């Protein structure tokens, strides 16, 4: 019997199997059916010639905002997902207990992209930058959070809390305490957004990194680890907080979350010198940064290539590691037979372009990544045409 689909002749990078070579990938029934050398003939109902392309497990954006029409940050999940080389996205806190039902009904259940989320500690989630969602602690409804999570554990993978002053005001320490308590009772991780606080607010109740890092547990996630903004992991004297290494050794995970404000190439270099590398490379793409400096996950990945990370390092941090953080590594993130047939077929653009961080530093870059086709549970999706710094539409 022929396979439903064969992706033939591409450079397969799958860090779960230690593979980095030309191979054919066969799909049947929405699952990976076989991996074979290109010299092996795999009969197929449909064949995709991937010669000269990268073929990797479906990319995962661990940190983005996909509640379009409710939060002012939101984007269509499929525009940043399967139509952009990404098979799985994780929305971080756009919805809270009150607004989650709409997110599930109108977006999660209707998207071709797999959409997971970290539920906001605030009942209303992130609606607008004009209102801090945790400035009023009455918006933390522990029972509503627990009920929402218990009814939707298939898609809710954790709790999100923004610790920056604009979101939480002087309530940082108490909100963090409640987030950890509620998530602990639910057996879920907490993702904490750091940075974007002003020094003069440190005495006004804004939670500081010195009080965040010691209380995070194994599996909890520190988002925006490469921020250069006040409240990040770089101290006033320009050194990396020693508490960060302790947290990493304890099993705390580190997320990039590029965003408009939170990727500093300088901080990436500083942490790498200390032997600290983010576990997950994510975009934090929103309606506000879609046209720069973030663009999308592929552009964020390309910036890490410009910083000297290898393709396998970057691929692992957008496949296997985010799948583990989401508790999905037995289902996605690999091209092993039996896994869901989520595959990203990418083109490596070799040219000269300028990679910009959130602080105004610009690197002269070479390689850039573009989507060619996305296979989601065996179904093939064409990419949308968009502009990135290394391509013009």
C-alpha cells in the first residue's frame, strides 16, 4: 500500500534521534510512518520534492498571542502557525478564566494549527495595555481558574503571570505567591514575564528578579530571559544575577519571548559566557511587532543563527524543548514513526541582511529561514507571503 505522503530528499534535522542528513519521511493516517534513505523507493499517493530544503519536526512557538479580536495583541493562530511554517503555538496569557471560553470556541477549536495556552492569573487576561490585568487582586479568582483548567486540561498547559509594574502595579509579590499556589494545586507550571519595570518603582511594590528566581520550581518558566530592561537577570552593575544559575540548576526553564522589548543580543552573549542558554526560542509575536522587530518565529530563529547558534541548536529549541515544556514530547517534536505528522519544510536563504534586537543593536547576518510547506497531522499547507528582513514580498 502506498503512503499518503512522502517528503523526499530533504536535509532532516531531528534532535530526538540525532539525525542530520538527507532522508525521506513517509506519512500515513496523519502519523509519521517511516524514515528512509533517499535511495529507498517509498510508494506514495503524493510526493513532495524537498531536495535542498530543511525538513524538521513541526516548529513550536512557545510564546505568542493568538486571541485576535479580544486582546489588542492578538493574531490569527493560522497566520502565525501553519501558514507560516509553525505547526503548534502556545498563547501566553491572552485569556483568563472569564475570557477563555471565547478563545477556545472561536480560535482554539477552529484553527488548523494546534493551539495551547497558559491561562492568565487575571480573570480578564490581557485586554489592553491601558489596563494592568493584576492591579486589582480581586481579578484573581482561584476557584474559577481551577474550574477552567480542569475542564480544559487538553489545551491549558500552565498559568501566566506578568510581573512588570504596568501589569501588576504594587501587587507583584502577592500575585506571584498566588500564581505559584494555584498552579501547584493544579500540578501545572507557572510562566513569569520579567523586565519592563522602571528603577524608581522598585520601592513601590514592583516585584524584582531577586524575589522571583528563588521561588520558581522545576518546570516553571522564566520568560524574556534575554531582556535588557530593568527587572531582568542582568544586575545594576552589569553582571548576571547568580540566582539565575541556581534556578537553572533547580530545573527552572528559560524562554526567549523576543517581543518588541525583550531581546538583547548583549544579554544573549553575557549569559552564553556564563554557560546559560535559553531552553526555548520563541517570538512573543503580537499585532504590535508583526512588522518588526519580531516578524515571526522564523525571523527570531534566524537572529539566533546570526548570533552563532547552530541549526541543530536552534531547531531543538523550537521543537523538542518546547514540547517538553508543554508536556507534549511523546506526541510531537519528532519524526519517529508513530508521532503526529507535524513537519516544517524550510528554505535556508543565504544572503546579507541586518538582524536587529530590541535595544537597537544590529548584526550583519547571513542565513535566514523561510517556510516552504507545512504538514499538519498529514495535511499540507502553503505559506502566506510576508516580508522579513531577509526577503521582500
